[in-house]
C-alpha cells in the first residue's frame, strides 16, 4: 500500500480520441452513484489491472452512503457505458476499468489534479476558433460545444469560441474526429486585440459563486482537522467526498490564468482546501481500503494505491 502523485502523461492523438469516446458520467452538483463509484475506484485502483469483486466495491460504496442496490446498479450501468468491464468468477461478478477508460482517467486526473494550480504560466496568447455546423448536424454541434467547454473555451459569439490556453492541437484532433470540416483555429496575442475584451466570454461573478458552497463546507475542516482523530472509514468517506466535489469544477470553470482574474479569486482558496484535505487523509483512507480488501478480497492485498495531488 503506497501513495503516488497524480500525473498528467502525454497521449498521442489517436489514444486521446479513443479515450474521449468512453461515456463517463458527467460530474454533477452533489453526489450521484455512478460518478461516486468512478471517483472511488479511480482513487485507489486507477493504475491496477486487478479484477475487483463486486462485494468489495459494494462494501466500500456503503461507507460512502450508497445502498447495496444503488452500488450494484451503478456498476451495471458503468459497464454498459464501457467505463468498466465485467467478468464472472463462479457466482462472483468482478469489475475493472476498460483500457480506454484508464486512458481517459489518466488525462482527466491530470486535469483535475492540476486544476487551479498557479504553476502554469500564461504566454499572453489566446486561441480562437470559428466554425459552422449545419442545422441538420445538431448532434455534431452539441458534441463540439461540449468538447470546447472541456478544453476551456467559452463562446464570445455564437460560433466564435475563445480560450486563454494553447489547446489548438487537441481541438483540431476533436474536429477531425467529430467530422467538423468548416472551422478555423488561430492564435492571437492579447496586446494586438481591438474591440471587445475576450475575457468577457466568461461571467466571472458566476464562476466566483460556484466555489462558495465548497469553501463553506470544507474550509474549516481543512484548517482544524486532525486526521489522527478520524476512523479509517471517516477518512475514506471525507476524502472521497472532497475530490468528488472538486472534480466538478473543471466542467464549469476554464481555469483562466491568474493574470486575467480578479485578486483573491476563490478558485485558489478552494484548491488549497482541496489539496490539504485530500492529501492529509490519504494514509488513513488507504489503510481502511486495504483492510476492507483483505477481509473481502485477500488476493487484492498490496494492490491499493492512494493517489495524491501536487500542492
């Protein structure tokens, strides 16, 4: 049982596009059973090829407040989404992440773990994309908009989207894969822009407000919590809840460069809270998961990896 940092390895275009096709449940405001199970499994078995018996997953999900039926239904639906693959050993159902899901998790975990970090420096350049998708291809247009949002773009005008980061290669890969042909992507320096400021593509006050519940819920705990005073089950539950709440933010916030944000933007306080709780609870939570695995699935002893994020 060890702790490892989250990493963000590079992925060739074909592998990245294949990974994008895995139908992960979208993070929601508040916990839902499918993405709570994904969060839990990714936290401790993302890098493992071991088969996890359903009794172990259901038991751990129970520690998070999910009923046996809710956890079992979540597993079945995640298998239907190609997030998990299923195998039977006698009367026991077993699950593990599909290879494509693991590739997607490698990408997503790097983005989620690094979200809000001020280490990434802005080069003063904007990425702009303009596109046309026929009304008859509405599904293609919706998929493109969803992909743009995940890459950190926002609509300045209906079909003109902007991002402060250099994601041109990833976006071009996605356009080709989706079959979008009528588009142009270019980079432009901030100093040469005229007219409407591109930062106005985002409602910064709306972005600011989304962090209030997180800070209110977990800020005091981050300041005062002594992990030694918690049981393993309590540490496991709180750690899972914290990252499950945190992982929703990159869907709504593009992670704009600090240079473009108001002073004391709450994203940075929220990140400090997240990193403090997530990392400080890692050891106690991993011990609890290991003990549960030893009791219900002894073959998995030593397979547990409690991941950490870089402060």
